[in-house]
């Protein structure tokens, strides 16, 4: 398993299912986990965990053990992993994925987010479980 800090995403209803959208670049270590597994989790934390989240967003799980470095405690969540400290955990069953392609950007300013042309893949997950602390 791996964890990464992300801020691009959304929730809603699609295909009569409660879903979450998240976006991961292929350069991220998490990308292979997203592609190889049928489930993923989205974990939400209180502000007091900001430093740990910043660390997870700026260091690769290829190089460090983020749980050891941050003190976040991994726990099972469905067939995936979340953290004991999370205030909200959504377990999602992956139901769709698609690469973002610049030819589909209707607003040319979107390309400014991709100076290296490292476009995200969008994942849509059906929310199959939700736990709170």
C-alpha cells in the first residue's frame, strides 16, 4: 500500500451511485496501486495532522516509509488501508478510469497546470463504506 496527499477531487452522484472522483499522475508511486487494485480509500484528517499530510505530499513512498516518518498508523479499511487518525474514511470500489488528454480541455488555461505534460488519470470510485471517528 501507499498513501499520498491529494487535493484534486470531488464527490457526487453518477450512474445512480454515490461516487468520489480523484486524480493521480502516472509519475506518482500511488499510480501503480490505483491501477492494480479494485478499491481505494480516501482519508480525511483534522487540521492537527497538516504537517503529516504535507510530508506525505512531498515525499515518495518509493523512498520512505511514510507511516514511520509521520506517526500515522495504518489500519485495514475494506481491502485497502486507511489510518487510525483519520476523522472520515471513504472506501471506494473503482468503477471507471480515464486519462486526461489536453485535446479535451475546453479552457486553455487548464494546460498551465501541466508544464511537464504529465497529465492525470481520473478515477471514479463508488463509495461502498464510510466510517467516522
